């Protein structure tokens, strides 16, 4: 046989350009069997079960009530509000406006988009893990991601965080695909994913730093530098699409997130994963995965995956040294897909199927306490878990039941205390449509003001219409409800009404006032 024939028949050399090629008979398998044997199917199915279980059970909390309140305004009112506050959530609010118009505002209905986003993110994680580390690592990464308690928690919340996670996971997947086989369609997909990140969470754009370094590593390994130009144009295009939201959000940052307290980085990381033990396990597995695969033929891809997962963390920490703290657990969720990929590599390093299965079982066992705690009735307000609660829970549904049971047509409502507890919108959310007491001291609603909160009458007494009965709602537990109101409001009520009943529910006080005479 000639040398030329030997060269032609020789197997191709291993490269780091992409996942291993399919086996000769893979494309001939039935479609259903191919799907069942894929790296993404079973983790994604598991994520669907985990996120869907009990999705409507936890009590709606402050942030979710803000979403429902804003989403149910008109499009013009939403846009008017975004000029003043919450521009960073504007894309999500407008999406939810259309969603609630079609599917209503029930707890399960408004949480379903986040659940779908997390389920899709799981598939992306598994596909990224397969591309970087192989089939076993991809499946393990998908399961590791789906087992994280905060994946379930924010997959069941009516906020935009699940969409941030999906956009980040999809952006990494699209980037790897574009680097494997460049083409304008693949880079266009990356542009859209980057735009999605910027439209829902400005902090998550730090992921582009990791992507940029990963592109340089890839180009250095392949000796093809055109991808650097493609990446630069694509990243700039995605950021450009989101630029109006980014610029407006930066102007509003001082008002919206200046309250975030400083915390030790490890505590924030525990909160981001929703479990101390799981945070330790995922971090340890990630280290094992990196160290193990640096010694193999996927070293360059291992470096790429590592910088994507790690580089944003010190950058966000550095940016948080000023007046505003961005190193906040909810803002780090976009990194969970990348860390799950590294953890999947650590699981795959065990090689033997029984050991791989055992490692996933251990991860599942470690996640159980967090999974149960973050499905509790008042779990959605416990964003600091596994640390102590930042505030006591409030049961809007209990307060609504008290008012509904004693309501009479013509009753009024007085809502005292800071607006950010969302106690009035929360109680109204759980009240039936035919129980709608007028807020007697509210001069302009939040929607009328293009704000998140309404404005009360400067002089409360003339705002009363001599309602026979008034319900007083306070975000605290007290036996003297009128003392929890502004002085002018308390004086106007004291001169005309008597307190006839005080009811305490979880975190709230509901009092009934009767007009004299």
C-alpha cells in the first residue's frame, strides 16, 4: 500500500474545535431514541419536574407583586414609569404585560415564564458541558444545575432572574457554536443572546469579559484570529441593542439598589446557590473538573470554561467598592450555568458510571434542605437563605381572608407604613374582584404617577367620604393600629371613627374602624 493510501485512511487527529464526532450509527437511530440518549434530555426533564412542583404554592412577595402591579397597567403607563424607575426590568414588564393579558395573574400563571426559562437554561447547560467536556460531563452539568435550590426558587418567581440565567447560558452555547463553525447566523444568535442579557440585567454583561478571554484562548490555539473580530462586533451589537435600557438603568441605580448591604463573598455565594453544603460541593467539583481536564486533550477548552465562570466575580467585587454594592446573590445567578458546567466536568472525572451516579446522588441529597426550605409558604421573601431572614414574612392572603370575611359594600381602606412592603397591592391581589375597598387617603395611584407607589392626600380629612367602616392595614403587628399611621391621618380617623376589631396575621395587622353615630 502506498504512503498516500496510508495517510488517507488514517483517523483524523484530535482537535479542540468541538465535541467528539457522532458514532457511525448515531444518525441512523430513531429520533426518539437519539433524544433519549442525548446529554440534555434527562436533565431538562428533571428540571421541568423540579421547577414545576408546587409552582403556585408559595405566597407572592414584594418583588412579585411589583411585577404583577406594573404588568397589569397599560403599555403607555409602563413606558411612562420606566422613565422614572425600574428601567432595567422594562423589557420583562412589557413581556409580562402581554403574558398576563393572555393567561391572567394567578400565581402559577405569572410564574410559568420563569419556569420555562430555567428549563431551557438547563438544556443549554447540558449542551455547553457536552461541547466542552463530553457527553457524560454534559449530562452531569445539566443535573448539577437543576439540583441547585435557587434554580428552582427563581424558576418559580415572577421576576426576570430566570431570563438572565437563560440568556447567559444561551450566549455561552451560541459562542461555542460560532467558534466551532463561524457563520453570520451563529454570530447573529450570539448577538441576540447578549442583547437579552443587557435588557434584563446589566451586571450580567460582565460575562462578556470571560467570553472575550475565552475567544482569545481559542484563537491562539487554532491560530485563526478572525473570530476575535467577529466576537467584538457581535458583543458590541448585542450591547448596542440594549444600550437605551443600560444607560437609563445606570442613572436609576442609586435610587434602586443603594440599599444592598455589603456581605462576605462566600456568604453571597452560599446565597446564590441556596445551600452552604451544595456551594462547597459545587465549588470543589469545579476545581476537580478544571484540574483533571487541564491534563487532557481539552486543556484549552477547560481554560475557556474556567475564565467564563470565574472572571466576572472579581470584576463585580471591584465594581462594588464604591457607593453601590453589585455583589448580591440574585445578581450572580447568571454564573450558575458556567459553574454547573465545571461541576459536571468534576463529576465526569470519576469516569466509572456507578461513581458518576453516586456523585449526582450526593449532590441531590445535599440539595434537599434548600429545595424544601425554598418551597415553603413564605420562602420567596427569604432571599438571604441559608442565612437568617432579612425581614419577617408577611401573609397577604391571610389578611385578604380577614377582609373578605367581614367586608360590606362601601367599606374603605387605609394602608399605613412604607409602600415597599407592597401590603396594599398584596392584599388586593388575594381579594376577589367584587371586594375592592377604596383607598380613602390616596390622591393619585402609582399608575397615575408613573411610579411604583401612589401619593396620599396632603390634607387627609377632606379625602374621607364619611364611609361607615374602614379597614386599616399595617405591615406590622400592633394592638394600636392608629399609631402606625401618619399623624394627620390618625387625627382625622380618631375624630370620626372607633376601632372595633383588631386582627393579627403573619406580619400584618388588620383593624376594622366604625364611624361614630
